[in-house]
C-alpha cells in the first residue's frame, strides 16, 4: 500500500499548524446525492494511531485510517502551480 504526493502538493500543507505528534489525516468524503454525488479526499490535522498507515512526504506525515485505505491505495496527488490546480488520481475508484 502506498500513495504518491508530489513536492508541490505537499508544500500546500506546510501552513497547517501541527503539534509535535500530529500529521495530516487523509480521509474519505462523500458529497452530493444521486448521480451528482461522489467521493473526494479530505485533509485535516490529527494524531496517527498504531494501526494507521503513515507515509512521510517532504518532512510531513500523512496518515490514513485502515477503513479508508481503499481510496488512497496507489493514489497520485500533484499540484500544478501554473494553473493553481490540485490533481488526484484514485485507482481505487476505477
């Protein structure tokens, strides 16, 4: 299990105020209803637990709870500075 977060994308999270043991929790969000609804990725400060998957990127600790690993498995996140656009590929949703 692994995910890829580019240096440009990780830099967007540097301004989050994190405590010494905290990281950035990636989690599943569901929005909308019916055909207009779908899954997306949320991010918030938090403290990883023993069973959480933790991956360090550019000195930041990103973590995911076990029941949400399906969304980020092989995920690729990048940020294009020219278009100011975040891009995520989620193979788990294919």
